[in-house]
């Protein structure tokens, strides 16, 4: 039910903090990433002017060479949220010519979720392979989350009940 409503308990990391995703200024995205701890379930928020920038998720080799031509995923809205779905390195760069070479790229290392027991990743899940299947990503909630889940679940149930009752009167 919570997945239906898009509920996430991970942290949201605004890439570049108050500077955002840009090639202007003195933002060092490698330094920015080194000061953060990322976990599976967290989200990266890329905020930028879409007239001048974009976000490309790429492989390690494409990251190293600033090659955006064969991206894994591309984002162009100017306010893109990317959920970290698996442990390992994820590589992002701006695909506008010259921007990556000027330092507009970031390497994020997502650690296994701290929200419950998880299996250790196999070497094949650490590269640029597709995300694990949903059944492989399920983890048990911790004590603090159990009460939060309980509260959220009761509120979601109330909302669903109101919607169903409202629909019943409508038809």
C-alpha cells in the first residue's frame, strides 16, 4: 500500500547543496559526495536550469571519459529525483559539451540500507547492471520505523477509506 502512494523513508540529498547542479562557481562534486553517506533508498535531487544543463547516468568508463552519448538514463526537467535502488557506485554527469570536463560530474557510493538486514551484494550487482528485483530489495523496518510505519499506515488507511466511501457515493 505504501508503495502505491510513493512513500519513501530514505534521505534526500540535494546534489551540490545550495549551489545545485551547475558548471558555474567553485562547486567540487567529488568533495560534496565525499562528505555524504548514501544508502539504498535515499534519493539524489538534481536542481538546475534545464536550458543549460541536464543529468546523465552513465557507466564508470563513460564517467571517466565524460562520454554522455550512451547514457543509462537521462534527466532534463531541472528538478530530478533519482532513488538509489541498489548498493554500489552510481555515476552522473552533465551531458552539455564541456560541462563534465569542467567538473560537473559526481560519483555516488550507495551503501546497503541501514533500515534492516540486507544481503551482501554480489560483485555483479555493484557495477552498472540493472537494479535488483523488488523482492531482493525488501528489508525489515527498524524500531523507530515500525512506529512511523504504524502511524503512516493508519493515516493511509483513513485516506483510502475516505476515497472508497466518496467513490461509492459518487457512483
